[in-house]
């Protein structure tokens, strides 16, 4: 029966992620800036353009490799089809994460599964990232898989540590934030299994990571270190977002500040309760500490890092969502179990009376998840108003070489793969390129790919283009001053839809 419940929550998670995309008609269109960058990285890689050496990518190369099959779909059937397939795949990742959380909470009973896996299935803290091509869902899947492998003491700790290390090594290939859970789980392995298996954990994880990233790193070691490490350390795009703003994104509800802090306080209590549960009973030595303690440590470390980070966006809480869901599930499950035991200890031998507290708690959990689920169905980011992507795509369709300021504009116009196939295109990540450019100008990192500034790259790409898809006003949408001059002098406005314009060469 627990398996059926977990499977049902998995189906619910898939539908909650996919249906709003289908209803809004945005499954193959705009879903945010980062989403377009990650798909474009795969398109460039398929065309033989390598990250770091040929273009800036401020994350490890895992996402570019993961997007290769979907880039191939885009090349054969159009970018809209490629992106649609990728988003369905990420909805499947969200489903997998929900199921893995349910498996980890299985020993705590139905109330734990309903509240923990249920929260992840329908909460906006999860859905905001798993309807798009984002990095944190992949990290979540890898880390949850590692936790499943390490459940309990295990009869085969060597194999469990090896499997966990492979998953965590792969996680690091997608985002440097994976360092935090790797450190926590590394300590867990050392405490539970000793230094011998810790060395195995480190060696296997490093080998898995090197197998994926090593070949690309060898081709451009300096540029990759600058893009992936230095550019991230220098980011300050979240400094203005204070504690209240960040907690609001964690809660994921349109609520008053007092309500946000109240819900956040409840979350803290759940984390504390989960840690206490992992240390309870006869677990007197560190080797005997339960998995629940380490889940709580993961939640504490990652939430604190996100609240203190100089970089913060609305989808960042998704990185902590699996561990918060686990803590909520454990806290509810432990409370339910304690109440049931109390009923039994008082002499209530009836099965109904013994399990009535758990049933009541499960029902309350379902009731509380209803508003969370309603909010989770809201599509974020919202579809762009006042434009028709089909009109933009139709205006760009006659041209083989189409420049687009941002990668998502190439997706909207269904021209990204076509342009790369004909040897032209646009920058994968304009904002990332500007960060790396600033580092190179201060002498911190090497020069930009091909030794060109962002402006020189845009002008060079416009000089090769037959048409251009841009946003208006141009400077607001990332065009440099030199690129704007080139656009106005060499191109003429052909069509527009909302803030988006298609220009064709004079």
C-alpha cells in the first residue's frame, strides 16, 4: 500500500508540472532566461561549439551534455519540439524526486509520505524549477538517489558508498552548489563507516566527476575555472533581496509577512524535530545516528547558505526543497507514531483507536496541502504578455541565419538550431559573458572566447546574420551600444509582437 501511495503522488507530481504548461501553450516557448541558456548550451555543443573554449557557460558542463538529445530533436523537428521534450523530461525528474522522497519516508508511515512527498509533489518551491530546464532538479535527483543508497546501516556498505559517490560526483557536474551536500554526506560516510570507506567515497566521486568534466576541462582549463568558479564567486545579484524576500520564496505562498515568518518558524521546528528523531532511542554513538539527523543537517546547511548567498533568484529554494520535505515528513510521521503509541499504552487495543491519530494527522496534512497545491499550479515565471510566439517564428522562418540577443529569443523564434546548423547564432549567456568580461578586464581571469568583448561578439554575429530577433527597448534586452548601431544601420524592422521584434537585413 505505501508503494501505491508513493506512485499516486508521483503521478500527481507529473500532472502538476505538465498540465499548466499544456494549458498555457508555453511548453515549447518562453519559460525564463536560465531555461533558454541551458537548452542553448546543448544546441551549441551539438554544432561543435564547446563551452568555455567557444562560449561562456557559468556552470559545469553537465547541463550541456544532458541537453544533447533534446538539441538533436530541435535540429530535426524545430526548437519548439526540442524544448518541449526537455521540459517533459524535467517533469519526469520532478516525479522521480517525489518518489524518492516517498521511499525515504516510507518507514515513517502514511502521514509522513502524504505530507513530505505530497508537499514536494504540489508545492511551488518544487514546481517552479521542474517545469523548466533548470539545474537544481537534477541536483536533487542525484542527492536523493545517494541518500536512498545510504539508507540505514546497510548490509553492503561498500556498495552503498560507491553508488552514492557516483551520484554525487554526477551532481557536481551540474552546479557547484553540490559541494554542500557532498560535504555533509561525506561527513556522514566518515562517521558511519570510517576512513577507509570515506577514501573510497572521495575517489569514486572524483572519478565520476572527472569522467564527465575532464575532457572539456582539458580543452580550456583557465576559461572553465573562470566561468564556473570565479564568475560565481563574484556574483552579487541577490544582495538587495533581504531575509523577508527570500523566506517568501521558500514558503511559496502569497501571504502577509507575519504568516511567512510563522510558516518559516514551523519549518525550523520540523528540522529540529527531525534532527532529534535521528538522535533518539539507543543511538548514543555517532555511528548509530539515524538518517533523519543527516537529512536535518542537509536542510540546515543548504537553507543557511541560500539565505546568506550574495546571489539569489526565486527558483533557488528548490535546491533545499527535498530536505525540507523530508524534515516535514519525519516530523509529522514521528508525531503520529508517538500519539499512536500513547493510545496503545493507555490500553486502547482497537486498531482504529491506535491508528486514529495518524489518520487525523494525515487528513490535516491533506487539508493543508490544498492551498499549497493551488499555488503550485500557478505558472512561474508567467507567460510573457502581449506577444504571439508564432508570429515571431513566422517572421524569422524564411532566414537560415538569425541573430537573437538572448537564447530564449532564439527558441521563441524557432531559429536557434537552424542558425547554429548554418554556422551562425548568438551568445548562449549574455549576462554570464558580461560577468566574465568584467573579470577579464580586471585581470582576474583570462580573456573572453576568441578574445572579443560582448559588444564585439554581438556585432560580429549581426554582421553574419540575415535577420535578428531582439527585444525593445534594445538596451534593456541586452543589446550593447555597438550592436544597436549595427542593427539600425544594417537591418530594417520587419515584424513585431509585444516587446519582441524581427529585423531583416536591408
